[in-house]
């Protein structure tokens, strides 16, 4: 029965709460579409991708200040360049292990943060095909990282 000011047959608007900070992989895990092992493998790849600084820079660098010869100088830290190179090698090794047929959807969802629907459309895949391919890619990725 329509309420005051509503046309007959009109649908009421509903509100939906969206967590903008949630990654597409986190969204899939929260709904039981990927398991813990797959999620952890994806997060590890995303960590390597971030450490390798493969994303475009949008702000200034916040690395530690240069070391000083005085006692008040910055502490010794792992050389950021070496850590970046190691992360890039791990990431490239992981994507090579996953293989050319699976790496595209893995990179789009885990690293680039695209939603499943957007990734499927960009790859020219039918709806709901991406999740199956992504879970296969995540299983191979977990094997690469030696996750039980």
C-alpha cells in the first residue's frame, strides 16, 4: 500500500552500508567466497606489491631520515632499495608461478584493488567466471608462498 507522496508501484529506496576501506579480496573472504589460506596468500602478494612500490606514487616519500654520525641520528634500517628489489622479485616469481591465464585476474583484484565485476568486464569474461579463476590463482599463489 503506497504511503503519502508515493506513486502506486514505486519502490522505496534502501540504504546500504559500504566499507570503502575493505579490499575486494577482504570482501570475498567476508562472504565465504575465498578461504583463509587463499586470503593470506593474496594479502602476502599485495604486501610484496606494496613494498616493491609498484603502485603510482601519490604523495611524498616518508622514508627514514638519512643516518647521522651523532648519537641522535636515525637508527640503522634495512636499505629500502634492497627491500624493494627483494619484494619485486618475490612478486614477479609469484605471478610467474601462477601463470599467464590466471595472473591477470589475480593482479587486478589483489594488487590493483578492482572489484570482481570490473575485472571480469575488463578481461571480457562472463559474469561470475572471475571468482572461479581467482580461487585457482590464489591456490597456486599459496603453494608458491609455501602456505599449508
